[in-house]
C-alpha cells in the first residue's frame, strides 16, 4: 500500500541502520516527543536495532497521558450530571481520575457517548436541544483544528446547549521545559511530524539556537523514524545543531495556514498543567474570550476542583524520560492496561502501554516471585 509499504522496506531500514552504526562513536540520548512515535519504536523494535550507544528517551507527546488529573475529575463531575450528554473519544473513558473513570460514571447511569469526531457531538447537541452536550476536547496541535472548527460552527449556527471541556497542549513549550530541567539528559529531539503539518516549523529554530540542540521533524513509519535518528546522529557527531525537516511530504515549513488562522481565532495561549509534570507556562490553549460561553469549565462552574496525583504512579518521570516504564515498581503488577493506575498505561499512545503491549517486561515479578529477564516474545 502506497505510503505504508514503502516506509516499511527492510532493505532500506538496514541501510539506514548501517549508516547510523557507521556514524556513531559515543553515547547519545535522543527524545522522540510523540507517543505515536514511541509506539512505532517499541512495536518495530527500533530501539533494539540501532547501536547500543543511542538511547531513545520517550517524551510527553501523548495527549491522553498529560491531561491533568484535575481536568479528568472536572470531566467526571460534569459527566455525572443528569442534564448532560458527555461526548468523548474512546481512549479517555478508562483514564483514572482521583477515584473513578468515565466508564464508572456510565455504569452509574451517566449519559456518556463515544464519538469519532467533535462534529458528532455538535450533531447530538442539535438533536437534543433540551440537554447540555459537552465534548471533551483534548490533544496537541494536531487535534486542535477540528475542535476549533466545532466551536466555531456552534457559534455560527447558534447552538447554545453545546460546550467543550478544553485541555489542549502545545509541543514547543514542553521542549523548552524539558531542556530547562536541571536533570535533563536529552541531547536531541525527533519532533512530531503531524504537529508540524498544522503548525509548520517556525517555532523550532529559536529552541535549537537557545539550547544548541538538534531537532529533526519526522513521521511515524519505521523508515521515517530511522531517517530521523540518522540525521540526528549525524548532527550530534558533527557537533552541530540545526532544524531539519525529514517529513516534508506531510509537514510543509508553513504548516496549514488556514488551520492556524482558525486556531488563533478560537483559542488563546494559556498556562497548562501536564499530568505528572506540573504547570508549564504558555503550554496550552483555552477558548478565547470571543468563544468563552462555549467553555464547559465556566458553564458548569467546576473551576475549583483540585486533586493530587497518585503517590504510586511515576508517569511524570516516564513522560519526562527520567525512567523507563518497567522501572516503575507498579508496572505489570499493580498497574496493567486492565487496571491502570496512570494514563500512560491506558492510552494508545502511552509509553507504559507500549512497553506492556510489546512485552518489554524486564525486571517485572512473575506470579511465583521470580523476575523476567529480557523481553518476551
Ligand atoms: S506503570 Fe502504571 S503506575 Fe507506573 S508509571 Fe506507568 S501508568 Fe504509572
């Protein structure tokens, strides 16, 4: 299949791996920002195919994982109201809040509906004028345009019973926060191509310059990621740092200007809490004053809910690349996809879920108390 098979070619992959192996002379730590890239790396064993000197650090680019506990609890409070139809993408339903999740609310009688597009939620609102319909709008820059379009349409069509609980986050401030951490080990970044397909690449040169860190924009197929690693290693070994776009087929330098204009109209930049990490200045979007009446947080007065993260879950350290998922003592024992303690074990882009799904179980106790050595299967 075009655009899939051609980016999975084993012979080309071997050529890229050989080039990386011939270039690398010392250890390097490279962070892939996006959770989709993390899953591709683990699923295809890319981290095991490249030379041992290169460590792939898994970044915070999973929107479900970084949605703060406080916002999940706000979603649960709104979803439990009898006058509300709460609409969400399916992967948010099992994300644990302080005490329960959306599935629990649904089992207790909440009207919670899984939708495949925010516009589906708008349709439900038009069909149910006597109910409040709330869409849980989370994600990075990639999912922001359809959410912005939905709010824009709600305003244009005059649908007053629709609102959105917004938790949008932005990649560049997260990279800045990671680089400013005193314990940062990251020496280069693979930037998420789909984010750049919307936003373009203009936000990255200042980060490259300020932190002298190579950033290579790349995609999600195995050859995309290997090419991103190859270009990154060439820069690191040469002692240079610049922005490269290894994904021009989908991410033009100016991104999608029409989408950016819509985002600038509907959203405004705000500080945003990242689950397990804390507040990162200017790292999120909320609805702009013009569209504030569609903001579920204001409409349902849930602004004063505050919570504390689980003491057991170390997802904040996973999301910042300080530990690998299997280094969390709960991984695979107390915490599994069936009984998740943190969002990184639930989400289809979460690093803990990737390690569990693809059997990276080193060090995890077996039922008879022994420890698994090496990957299984
Ligand atoms: S394994 Fe579970 S408890 Fe540990 S960091 Fe991951 S999500 Fe949190």
